[in-house]
C-alpha cells in the first residue's frame, strides 16, 4: 500500500510539474485557440481533458516501469533515470513531427516537447529512487565497443525510415513529405535513432529465451504502450483523429518489433561465427 501511494504521489507531482512548465512556456504552445474539438473537450472542457490525458499517460508510463523495473540492473537511481530518458526522448522527438504535419515552428514543438520530456525523466528518476531496490545481479558481460551502440541505432533508423516512407507513399500514414521533404526525412531518421537509443537503454527489460517473444514484448509494451499514450493526445483533444492515431501506433510498433528481431538474429549469427 505504501508503495502504491509513492507511485501515485510521484505521478501527480510530475503531472503538476509538466503543467507548470506548459504555463511558463505558453507563448510556445502548439494548441490552437479555435479548433475542431473532440467530444471530450466539448463535454468537459479543454483543461479537464488535458488533465485526464496526463493522468492516463503518466500513469501508464509509471505502471510499465513498475512491472519491469526488476529486470534492470544497477543502482536504483540509474534504473529510473535510464527508463525516464528512454521515454522522454521518444516523446520529445515525437513532438517534432508536428513541424511537417501542421506547419508549426520547430522551436514551438521543441519547447512543448521539452515541457513533457523533462518531467518524464524526473518521474523515472524519482520512481527509481523511492520505489525500487538496487539490483546487482550479474549478467553476461558485453564488450563495450562502439558497434554495440552504432549497430542498433543503424538498424532501427533504416528500418523505421524505409517502413515509414512506404506508408507515406501509400498515404496510409499522413505526413508532410510532399510539402516539407527535407524536414520529414530528417525527422523520420531522427525518430528511428531515438527508438534505437531506447532499445540500447531498455532492451534487457524484455529479454527472454525466445527472440520473437523478446521482440514482441519490447515492441508492444516498452515502445508501443508508451507511444500509444503519447499519440493519444491528438484524438483526446481534436475530432476525427482516432483512426489516424491507431494506424500510426500499429505501423510504428510493427517496425520496432521487426528491428528488434533483426538485431536478435544478427546477434546470434555473430556469436556463432565467433
């Protein structure tokens, strides 16, 4: 019971902090004053709807950490910080897609994303410090070389880039590649890179004897669930965006599952060759 109270307190503290940041940075807000509002906004108002989304989103992020924190090794503060950074960079980079999608200024999207990313990193750190224990279970040592960082980033970036562009060209995913070609390309490559960094930070949390199960767990739970609550903001606030949100999450999750699986197969092949 005491543990649950800590979780709830940390989540609400992080939500309040995020909202304070948004108030301070309101000149950079990307939310229009007049729009085609969702049913929820028309029913209960904009601010209550945003608060409801925050509770669901930050609550989901913390719950995933709660379920998988025992899989992380090291100091409890490092466990939480690693998780917070991994999810924070996903949200921050995800916000930047609004530049090509809606024509918003880069600085506005970046500052708005930062207002959510910083509290998420802090929430992860606090959850690690106050709700977990140090875990010094020894794992097989991995050779610390540049390849262990560059290969995952390369695989995730290329698969995400190729996959996303396939869905851009087929108009299954709405994008700004026609009106903002260069930025769309850079963002897609950067997003793949951020997912690769998340993989590097959190891949051990879903590791299992089965390559497929490991890939599915990471793609659906670590990435997919966190990506879902992030993208859900749009249909929460604006009308007629639910189907686009669902398609985006499904496509991106499948690309992440594929990337993880490719890395697992490559890892096995490298070990066999040695």
